[in-house]
C-alpha cells in the first residue's frame, strides 16, 4: 500500500535547495530544472541541467532529490558523473555554444 505524503516543502523551495547544492559543489553552468514530486509526494526530483547564456539548457546531467518534508537533500547524482555528462553534452553542442559567445 502506498501512503501519500503531503509535502510541506514547495517546488520553489526544493528548487532553491537544489540551486544552493549546485553552487556549493559545481561550476556556474549547472542549474536546477523544474521540480516534480515522486515517491507518493515524499521527495522532489529536481533535474540538474547544463545551461549557457543566450542558449539555455543543453541537456540533463543528473538529479537531486530533496525531501518534501524537511527540504534536505536526500540524494544526488555523483558530481563527478555530472561533470562527465556535462563534458559530453558540451562536445555535442560545441558549435552552438561557441557561436553564442562569438
């Protein structure tokens, strides 16, 4: 039986918590995407996106799970893994990224 948990943390608060986590652990090109409740409302799943000015997000590199009750980070994709995925995405979108800064 699945128990629904009423979140006390809003989507905006979950996004802010994810943003703080990113600013503490990764460079400035990493940004939170739109949070979505999962696990019966127990956690917010916040995608981590690689983004550039004048282009916007170029892809998802990971995820941060934020408790919907306490706003603590429950888990996250390893930062090394997010950096590796970001490098791959950069290579895939290199021409557009470099053109935006020319």
